[in-house]
């Protein structure tokens, strides 16, 4: 009997050891990475981007990226657009960027956010990609804070346009000398590489700016295609804005000095590639009004070619 009890105790001990060992192995990392980016949960994207922009300084906050760094961020975004977000993490992490899956509380739509996780801001910007539809609109905000509430208009347009890609510059346009932090006037930037990616994929781009009321006192909005002044996309955009009751300055008709985007580098690249690009300058009065911004965003969200 004693021998039998001993045998039972030994058997139980062995079974317990096997179970414990199996549990430990189950809990240990396998070395295989999750196919999905980190999840950060829900966020009010408008408040988030507004805080991000207000933290910018006109005196500091920009480090010029290398070509390799620019390419890495662009490659990460490209993987998301190719429906391979799980492959973007390592590419982005190599240059200090993170990809997270988030949900905007205003729309309850999921989007990917690609952002810099460096302790000291390098000013390269943030990218939001709505994957509820195939990418169909690029939204660019090159002068957050400097063009006050252009970033708010960008988010509002993003919310109204499923399948859009929102690119918000990461630094004040005057954060560095020689305009290298002015995303609309430098080609050596993450912002420019992302613009070229969108153009190569034939995604129409709306670039948002702001002007002081006294610069064009008779206009709510200035619409231009950049160096050629007009293209079909710009003409359709201007027509829709006018139909919504807004006063629109069209440089191919009357001229809009200082607001025509003829030196804008993204406009120039788009023109060279015969791509759909429109440069939209919005008055301070319109940008200051949530209802007026909503009106403009609603018009800009209409798909190209739609009536």
C-alpha cells in the first residue's frame, strides 16, 4: 500500500510538472511578431491634432531628415496603402516612427496613425490613413499653427472623406532657417516624399492653407492648381465652393496675388506628373468658424468627377 501511494504521488508530481512546463512555454514569447500594429484605442482626432499643432514653436522643433529616413517613412505608408500594415512596423521603427491602429470617436471609423516617437520632436509630421475604403483622396496640411486651424479643416475633411490620407506637417513653417521647415517650399522632406507617393498612386490631392482676411478681403477661398493656375480638378473645386455660396478667387480669371501657389513645390511636382492637385487657401474668418469649416470640408470631400 505504501509503495502504491508513493507511485501515485510520483505520477501526480510528474503530471503537474508537465502541465507547469507547458504553461510556461505557452506564455513565453514565440519570437513571431503580431501581424497587426499596436492598438491605441479611441481618440478624438480633432482635439488630438489641434494639441499636436499648438505645441509647435516658430523658433525650434525641426531636424532635416536624411534621404534614408524619408524613404523609410514613405515605404511604411506605402505598405499600409498596399493593405500590408503588419509589414510597416519594422520599416518605420528603424527611423523612430510608430504605427498604431486607432478609432476616431466622431466617426467611429478605424484609421492607422503613423507618427514620430522620438523624445525630441524632429518635425517630420504625422500621417493618418483611413482604410474603410481604398485610398481616394490625399489631404495635406503643410503649415499647421502658422495657418491657424488649417489643421482643423484637414481633420474635418478627413472625417468626411472615407478612404483619405491626411498628412500634417510636424513643425511650424518658421522653425528652421532657409525655409527648410516650410513644407510647401522644400523638396528634402518627409512631407514631399509622401506627396510624391500619393501622386504616383494617382490619388487626387487637396492641400490646405490659410490667409489673413486683409490679404484678399473680397474672398472666402482662393483656389489654384499651382504654376498652371488651373486644371480640371481646381476648376471643379472652385465651382463647387461657389455653388455653396462662398466667394472664390480664381487666379486664372482675376489673379490672386501672393496666394496662387506658383512657387509651391508639391504643386510643381503634381503639374510635372499631370496629376490632380488643388491648392486651397481659406480666409481667417472661415477657419475661425466651425460651421464654415464644416461647409468647406463638405464641398472638398466630394469625389472628383461627382456632380
